[in-house]
C-alpha cells in the first residue's frame, strides 16, 4: 500500500466571543477552549513525551523518588456472585513524572494491591531510569478511615515483599491515603480569599481545627473550582519512613497536582492517585458482563440490546 504525499487538510475552529452577561455561555466556551488546548498533549504523553514540567525547586522533593498510585474497584449490588475485585497499580518511570504505566489484576474482595504488580512497576522504572528508586511514595485512593489498619497489616507487607525481590534493595517508603468521599467543605471568610466562582482559591490548605488529633492528615484544595462548591482532598499519611516534614508533604502534594499530563492546570488529586483511578475504571469496563457500570455513567445508559 502506498501513502500519498498529500498533507491532510487543517480544520480551524473559530469560537464566538464570550458574553460576560451570559455566564453559562462563557463557561461553555472556556470548556471548549480547554479541550482544544489539551487535545495535542494526550497522544504526546502516550508516545513518551512530556507536556510540561515544574521548575527545579518544585521538583526537588521528587529527586530519586517513584510516585505510586494504588486503588481498586469492588463488586457491589447487582454483580454476579463471586465477582472479584479489580486492583490497579500505577507508578512513575520518568524524570518529569508524566508517565504512569499501569498494572491490573483480579483479587479477592477487600484487597488493594499485591506484590507482583509492584514488582512490575519497579521493573518498568528500572528499564527507563537504569536504577531503582531510593524512595517510594504511595498514594492510595478509595480507602475509608476504618481500612487504614488493613492497609498497614496486609498491603504494607506485600509492598515490602516486592522490595525484597530485588537483591539488597530496601528503599524508604511512605504511604498516604487520598480521601475524596467526605462531607468537609471550606468557604472563604473574606472577599479577597475567594476566586471568581466564590470558592476558596487553588492551593488552599487546612491542617488544624478540623483534622484528626493523632493522625498526620490535612485537607488540600490544589485545583480551582469550576462550578458549584469546590471539594477538597483529605490526605492522611499512615506510614512514613522518609520522615517528611509537614511542609514537605503538603507542598509536595500541591506541586505534584500540576503534573497531570492531560491538564493545563492543577487537578484535585495527585497524578498517581488520579491515574490509578482512571486505570481501575477502565479495567471495570473489561468485565462489563459481570460488573455493571456505575449509576449515572455513560455506560449505564447503554441497554442490553445496544451494540
């Protein structure tokens, strides 16, 4: 087959001027413009490129570190009896922290990850970076407060077992839980503390007053609200061999929120946790026949008779 040496036609999009008197129309144009800006970056990262990066000072805490995201989706009401949980483990493997290849696996209900998937991620890091990371920071999503002990008694030993599979390898490990399902909201107390949507500004941090007495936790709003009341992420550090200071982990999580490749702004979750969430959602579609889609999702609209 011969390919003609003819350049494909270029399509130009001309957007109407935003009308400040019509906030819904202006918001819709912002969404379209954002899609146009981010579209070229999606295939770029899939091909191994880097869309953007932080300055050297903001990247300093990430030196010789591997960021890991873990999460799982569990069977619920309407699932076939005996349906397993699907676990996803992603990990960075480049200096820009843009690439997060994933490992997927079926597990018994209630488990989050296993040592084999962690071994796969370490081998991928070794392949790209030619050495193993000196420090590993794990962000777990979808873990409720009463499951912290389960992570420490079940998942932590499996992560350590994955480290021991490499001769003489024992990196310093930190595990942080990323909580999204909570009812905690924050509101600006003065006009100068609010953004254009009347929400608190991106970068808002709360680590006292409403946090736990004995836990190492904080609430971080790394992103700017687009519509409605903005929701913050609740981070809880449950295991820390790196001995991060409060400022290091808080500022580090905020800085990392700007490294989500498909976005031109900061996102709500740190990228490894975000990537793990996307991976497990994709894995759920592979078992569509026994794992019904989430209510309200696009897949839930498709009926049995649809292609």
